[in-house]
């Protein structure tokens, strides 16, 4: 079962969903619109190796926006810190963004129960596209779980900025 | 509704979910971490009859990693077989894989109730990236059904049941029945 906008609002007030900052203005019938934060990470290496930590450059989106180029991966993040100890979050780009050919997530749209923090966005455009700080870029949905809940304690919890892949830790 | 770790374990105990091979270490908070299977098919081209030209790759031959190239599509598979006659399944890459710019599915992340499959993975990358045999690659989720369950491959559904065995299926004429 998927939560309605009204239910999301109620659960935010009840502390069962955490969205910070939260404004009623960004609720949709089944989701909440989130915004693109200032910082973007890009990998320095031409060939990425999951077994090794990959160095990145950090870019700050200027006031006039920044043009993202195809065939390049930009790791951005949400302005909002989002999560829930009670529901499974599901994150997608907005349809208005998809229609411009911008992938907001490449994969892994489903979060773990108990996760909380800024969500890393895997921005990849099909065509060159300008993005701006604070633009409404995607939506987060919440799905009811079935069964006893154990809360997420993984490596991406409490993120305050975009996170590069830490898959190299799986090989240690 | 999506099954939690505990609920997946309960379903494994009752054999409603079968994962082969199963390791409890691969369970996560509301899903199961799958591993990348041994073989890949690099799709060099696909003709008008949907017949692809492919190159078969054995990842075991690449202990230092096999490099995916952005201009190709690759079909891979999960190491495990997943069988479930009670729940539907969803598959996604893990965050760590997406953050490296790897699509694990181009589309169709859903396995219908009644499937018994090694999932075929539709791999594509943004920039060159190495992959390794047996690495943790993504997650399988289980969704509770609402309504009467008829098996995958049932005659009731006009177009279901094409992908019932465990091979990486290169090409199926999706429109055979039309």
C-alpha cells in the first residue's frame, strides 16, 4: 500500500515520517516533492573500479545554474533530509524532469526502513540540461511494510551531502 | 506492502520464498542483496527481427575486473535463483552500484508472482566501470499481493510465461502472439 499526500502529512506530524525542512506546499496526492541541493560530486577517474575508493571533485551549483552534459555522472543530493522508521521510501524524478531526459536515479529508488538523511541523486542527462539549486527535481513516496521492522544502520545513513559509492568497503 | 527482513525470513522458513543459494548475510532491511552471476552477453547490435549479435563473457576470466563500456548493452544474471508463488518481486541495483553510474535494469524491474528465475540484468553504464563476478550488485524485494493469484504462465494471462527457465535469454520476440 502506498501512502496518500494527506497521510504523509499526518505521519510527518506524528513523527513516523521525517522530512526536514517540510512544507505542506510540496505535498502531492501520493508523494512529496524534494529539491536539488547545491553540491555535486563528479568522479575524477576515467575508469571506475568498485574495489578502490574513487576520488571526486566537488562542484557548487552557481546562482545562474549549471549545464549537465550527457555521458557524465553527477552525484547531487536532496535539500531535504528524508526517512522513516515506519515506511519504505521510494524516490523518483518528477515527470517534468523525466520529459527533459534527465535521469534523477539510475537505480536503487527504494530506501531501507529507518534510513534518514539527504538522498544522493544519480543525475545523468540524455541531452545537455541546465539545473538550478533548489529546483523541485523529484518525488518521494512511502510504502507500508509487512512484518516486524529492523531499522537501517548502513553506510549511507545520516548523509548531509552527496555520497559517492562506498562499494569498495564490501570488498574489504 | 513490502516485506521486511523478518518477514522474508519467515517466508523462507515456510518455503513461500525460495532463494538458491540462500545466505542470511545477504538479507537487508526490506530486501535481499543479490550477487552478480558469472556470464555476461555484450550486445553488439540488434537487427530488425530483434536478433542480437552478442559476445559471451565469462567474468571468471577477468579476476581484475571486466570493464563495461558506455556504448553497449550487456545482459547479465543474478547468481541466485528466486522462486515465489505467493509474492511479486522487484529488482533494483544497490545504491553503491547506481552511484557508480550503472543501470541494472533498463526497464521491467517486476517479476510476476509465480516466477522461478535467475533474473536477467540489463546492464548499461554512464562511464567506463569495472565489474567483478559474484559481487553484491543489487536487491530483490517482495511485494504482498492483493487479489486472487494465478500462476505465471497461466493461460488466463494472454502474454505471460515466456521467461520460465534459468538461462540468460538473449532475444524473445515479444510480439509473437500478436
